């Protein structure tokens, strides 16, 4: 009988190690699956992640019903200064930016020729006055016909008119300001030859300025002359100016659906024509209106709505709005005083979304526990 050689101890160790390795790998897999299941269970228990938002409290404050618009400032009066006669400018007596008054001489033209013509017509006029005086005496003595007397009279009237025209030419040699205001533009220099009816200055009356608003026809019943107006201009940041509605055009433009409202402001040397301004007209006041920031209103909604924080949830609430005044909006229905309305972060919100108000401590999560299982002996 043939006996097989005995197995070595190393071979037996390898045979035993293989089952042990399999058991370790199986235990590791079961442990990994257990950790993943535990994490998933915890995430499920905690619920959806809260969305951070900023809120403001609905409160009562005064609010005004107003209309706002933009318009450039215009001078109420403006004039082009023209020469009424031709001539060389001997002297220019005004500069750009200078305040002038009506009737002030701005330019002196060469009036030598006009003065000579005035002297000639004056001499002719005096001659005819003497002739007419003698003709009256002769007519009384019946030594001259009535026709001859009338001819001398008509010649005298013609000479007087020619003399007045010549004196007017002399007066026109001094070019004067037609209105009071500031020299906005000068188009002449001393020594220039000035043609008749040529503009040489532009004067702007800046003592009173106007802003013309084209207002939608729905405001026709609310805007009226005498209402106070507030003006802010880009060139004078941080300052505001007060004025009034000077006049309202009662006719609505059929093409644009607007009517003209003219607001008047005191120039006072600060406001200038051409400045671009933002005009606000307050036509009603409410002293105790419930208001929320206008940033809380949902812009993509056809009907006014906002989000109110109740507990840890954001609830979409439709509202009825009243007056809008700057950064505030009056709420007539839908919100109560003290409600927290969302002002930032509403883009990611849906009705019922969980929220975390920035600046307030997060609510502590309540851990969900299960009753312990009793181990049984096998």
C-alpha cells in the first residue's frame, strides 16, 4: 500500500487564510452600506435645506400720492438781439454770463451817416414849417389858393416823417436788450460790420425756469395748478428745489395720450436752463398708511404679491396696493402690521419654501429617535 506524502504546514495556512479574507471583505461592505443608509436617513429626517432671505417688517408711516417725471429746465423768456440798422460795431458793452436789464445798451454802431440824414431832414422840416406859416397868412388874405396851402401842409408832414425816421436810425445805432436776463451767447466783436436784422446776442431770462411734463391722461383729474413740486437735478446732487404747477393744458394729445403740465421754479442764480431734472408732484397725503418696501413686491407677477415669513416657511400672499411713494408701497389688503415680508432672496422661493432669515438664529432641528430594540439571546 502506497502512502501519500504529508502536506506541508504552509499549504494548510494558505487554505485557511482564503475563507478569512472573504469574511473580512463581506463585513466591510456591510458596514459601508450601513453608514450610507444612516446618512440618507439623517438627511431625510432633517428635511429640505433652508433658503436664506432678508426681511422687513410691515409698519405704518406717512405716505404721499405723487407723480414723478423727468424734463429739462427751460427759460421762461428768451430773445435774440438783432441790429435794426447796418453799421460798424464801435463798442461792445456786454459779455457772456453778464446780467443785463431791458433797455440796456449792448452795442454802439457807427451812426455818423444816420446823424447826417437826421440833420438834413430837420433842416427841410424847419423850412417847410416856415413856408406853411406864411401860407396861412396869405390864405387869410385870400392871396393863395386852398390847394396850394394844402400842398405845403402835406409837404411839411412828409418832412416831419422823414425826420422821425432819420432820428430812429440814429437811435437804432445803440443796440439795446429787449428783455432782462443773462447773456447766453455773443456773436459779435468790436470792429465787426453788422448787417441789418443779424443776431448779435442771445439773452435768457433765468429768473424763472420751467419744466414741461407730458403726463398720462389718467392723471388729468389729480394734477392742477398750484400744487407743490419738488425738483432734483443731476448737476446739483443732494439738493432739492421747490416750485409749483404753473399751468395745466386741458387738452389730451390723441397720439401720445398725454397732456402738458408746466412746473415753474425760481432761478435764483443756481438753477440754469438746460439742466436735466427729476420732478415729483405730491397731490395727496396719508398719515398712517400700512407700508412695505417696494423691493418686497414680486415683479414677475401679473397681480401684486409678496412673500410673508410665517414660522420657517415663506407664504406667497396676494396684496392690494395703494399709493407708491419712493421706496415704499402702501398695502391695503393682504398684510398685517408686524408681518415679516421678504425683501431679498425671493427669486429662489416657492410657496411653502423653508427659509432662514439672515441675522436671526437658525431653528434647532429636533432629532427623531426610534425606541431601542431589545436584543434576544439565541
